[in-house]
């Protein structure tokens, strides 16, 4: 208990899946958590659950692609809690189940807007407050597909390009803000059982059963991960336990990248 005691965290995409698990874990470890999402009912439910469990949480409606909303939420969180220590850039979406040559410019823009520009905007507007706190931690949720290619998540070009961008943005920001004592690291999850994965399987052209059998055959540990598996990685990078870690890639993938 208390690994991030009294720290203030903004977590994007925190209404479900990995974001929800991260918000609940950081709150249980003493952080005051700002849950930022566009799914208002689900996001508020997460905040309410944390408060009932004895933690501190508040829900904020925020579309990571809308700069005005991002700027306002960062300002409101700082005004409410008096500090900002942690930003978890978790919000993300997958692409349409089509090969690259069939993808439209509109579909390209949508994925890059959420998965890459959203990280940029949240980082841009959190940095001034992290500086006022005299340091902090930014954790960017990338993917194993920000490191390796593959056909497991069509269209690979879109999703992989966005997550690869997040990986390199992380390293650049780690160098840029090291003098401000702001650490920036990326986490690269593999296959986790989340609503997103369930949706990908259901929409797979090969059908859910064959899809899941194929993916599981690529995992040396033989099973999907859970959101909490990655949430513990976020907790480590958000805490002072990782005070000498910046620009790093934490891969949590059940051995997928070990092939």
C-alpha cells in the first residue's frame, strides 16, 4: 500500500479495460486519480467505485483529440488537487478490419488522431503542471506492435504506425524533459483480455474461435494477459521505485516478442 501515496494522476481511456484497472490500482496505492474518457456513464462508475473503496477519484469528460478539452482537464485537475505527478496516456483504438490498400484517409486520420496525436496533446498540456510539481512520470501505453510488425491486428499499417510513433515520441520526450525531472516511459502490452480484444475477435474475418486459437498459439505462456498485469507495470513506472528509469520500454506480453 502507498506506493504512489498522495500523488495525483490523470489516466486517459480509464472507463474500461487497462485504463480502469490502472485507475483502481493507483487509487488503492494512495494516488488521487482523474479518470478522463468520453464514455461518461462508465467513467463515472469507475470513479464512484474507487470512492466507495475509500480512494480519491474524479471523472472528467475528455476527448484526447480535442485540444481545448485536454487543456481544460489538465488545468482543472491541477486547480482541484494542487499538483500533477502522473500522466498515463492509455486511450487508444484499433482500426477497421481491412488491409492497408483498402484503408481510407479518414480511417487513417482517426487512428492517428486518437493513438498518436492524443498522446502528444495530453503530454503537451500536462508538462507545464508536471514542471510546477518539480518532476513526475509520464507512462505511454504503446503496444508490442509498436516494436514488431504482424498481421494479427488488421490493418497493421495503421495501428502499428500509431503505436510505433508513441514508442519514439516517448524516447524523445524522455530526453527533452529529463532536466525537469520528468520521466517518460512506454509500456508495450501484448494480448490482454479486454473489451477491445473481444471486439477484435468478434469482428475478425476468420471468426472468433479461429482468431483466438491463432493468437494463443503465438503466446509462449499459453494464455491471455489481464489488464491488472499491465497496471502493475504502470504502478512501477509511476512510482519513485523507478526514479532512475526513463526512455525505457517495458514489454508485458506473455513472451510474444521472444519468438
